[in-house]
C-alpha cells in the first residue's frame, strides 16, 4: 500500500473541515456581507455580528479554500462565491448550503442510525421550526433549477407539440420542474400538487417565474387524496418515491395511473442505485441520507422502480438519460391506451 492510500484516507477523514468552513460562512452571512467589493475584517465582523479575531481565522481558511480572495483593502468573494453564493446570482446555492448545516448534524448520528436501524429521534427536532418547510424547499429549488431545463429537454419526446398538454407534478415541492416545462413548451400547463405549507412556497416561486398563467398549485396529500381521473398527459414523481415504502409506493403509482389519460406518461426521478446497490457514489450517499433523515426512506434501483410501475399497470418502463455537466436519469412508462 503506497502513501497515496494514506493520503486518500486522510482526505476523507478531514473533508468535513472544509465543508464546515463553507457552511459557517453561509450561516454567518459572510458572502452576502462582502458582496461585489472588498471589505476589511473589522467591518465584516460588524456586519455579521462576530468577533473580529475569530472571524479573521475563518476568512483566512476560506481564502485557502478559494472561496474568498485577500486584497489590500480587505476580503472579496472569489469567482465561485460570486457565481453560486452571492444572493443575487441566478445560480444561487446559499439556501442549500445553510440547510446542509442541519443535515451535517444529522450525519453526525449516522452510527446511531445504523445501530438502531432508523433515524435517531434527535434528527427530527429541527423539523417543527416555523421556517423549516420554506427553507427546505428553497434549498431543493437551488439544486433543481439547474437540472430542470435538462429534464424539460429529456421529456420532449413525450410532449406532443400539436395539442395542449396537462402535467401533474406530484409532490412537486418548489415547482421548478413544472416551471421549466412550461417555459420550454408553450402548449404545456402544469399543476404542482403538494401539502399546503409546501404549495405556499411554490406559489411564490411560480409568481415570479414568467409562466404563472400556466402553472398553478393544488394543495393536498397524495397519501389521502385522489390525484385526478384520466385528466393528465404527464405525471412527474420527482424525489417522491424515495421517502416511501413499497406498499405506499404502489398505492401512489396506482393513483398516478388513474390520474393519467390513456397513453399518458409517468416520469420518475431520483438518484438511482446500480443493481448491486454499491454505486454510483451520489446515490449510495443519498441512500444513507435517507436513513439519517427519514422514517423509512431509501434509494432504489431503476429496475425496482420499473417493476413497481408495471405492477401498477404501466407499460414499457425504461431508464432514459441525458449526459453532460448536469446529468439526468429518469424512469418513464406509459399508461396503455
């Protein structure tokens, strides 16, 4: 075993330190406090309500990581921070970074979750916070709005261009995918179906999306309420099945089947595991994230999802993919007819 193996192990072990620098800067509002100029440490301490000597140490670590730049007149955001951590950016990830601070605390109890076989009770204590749902959906939106245009292109073959197309976005949360589809295809209307507190957030995002006339919200609970009766052409189940067990999954898929017109299509998106469940890395880590964060959630293989779809009555279930800097994988199937 060469020295490179030792270096690799240590890089895994100490990786959390770099992540915590990023999270602390986001939590304290450092990137927003700096903006587009350069700001001295004492002024940054005043703006962020921190102790100047300790803040300077954090800022220097952020410089070492490339998040910030040190200039004669103070600290400035680096290119990556300007692109993704400055609040006015179209590609802003700040909501996501702040939410990862909560998830970081959950992951600290990973060994407890493995011992118990379920998430520790401490890992749900943050969820009753009044802003939890809003902050969580905004964090998911930070990620989804980059992938959403790729999803819209990938679903193009399933959207007939010569007639109106109605989409139901089941558990659609922030609505980013419905927004992207409405922007991409002028004949598309969409309904974002989710719990009332979630649709409040979606309605705000839709209102400023430019397609508010064609994307609307419907508050409800897909575990209790019907989704529709043969009225939709396309059903989206993005990041929904991962939170449910087999029986609940099959019930939801049957509801989705009933909501689609004959010939309608369902599309499922989640981080699909390989058939041996040991990769890819993002899906394997997401599987653990569901262990520490949910009561019964887990990642699935594409084959599992295809089998559930076929048992619910769908036909031709298959995995489709779009490669590139924002890769997307969907399982799609059609209601016969």
